C-alpha cells in the first residue's frame, strides 16, 4: 500500500494515524517532492474510478492562476487536466491511498482509509 501525502495536511496526518493504529504495511510518498508523472496519474485515476477534475484542488491559488474553473470537464480535455496535475502536484487532492489489491481511495475520512485496509 502506498499513500500520497503532504505532511502539512491534517487529513494526511489523520490517514497516517489510522494506518498506524491498524498496523498497516504502507509506504509514504510525499507527492509534492516526488510528483507523479502523467502515466502514474492515469493509473491512479483508473484505480479510483475518477476523472482528473474529480481530484483537482480547484481552490488552490495555482488553480486560479491556470483558470481551472473555466476548463471544460469533458473527455476531450482529460489530457489537459492530467498534464496540469502532473506539472502542478499541489493541485492533487490528498491523501490518495493505493492498496495492494488494486483498489484506491482519496482518504479524506477515516471510513475511506479503512475501506482499503486488508480484511482480517
């Protein structure tokens, strides 16, 4: 299992606390320092069952600077969104957890984090 975090994010710290309490085996990726490339983003989006605009932090100043609110959210513009997320990882929602079974989740709640833990 891998978790993409920003250590300054309270939701990320909460997710790590849940994983630690459950003694989960995971690796941490500080995605602002080690940003995912376009291929990795495509793979994660497939695992999440989401589109790039679904995981975009549109309230970030960078988003405003790019004018993301005005971007179309259609299949034709999917690549444009993915390129933006790869180029500006601060725009990626967090934390994202990819589980060993192929599932993934945006772990913003304890329930979401627990949903990817292996069943005992």
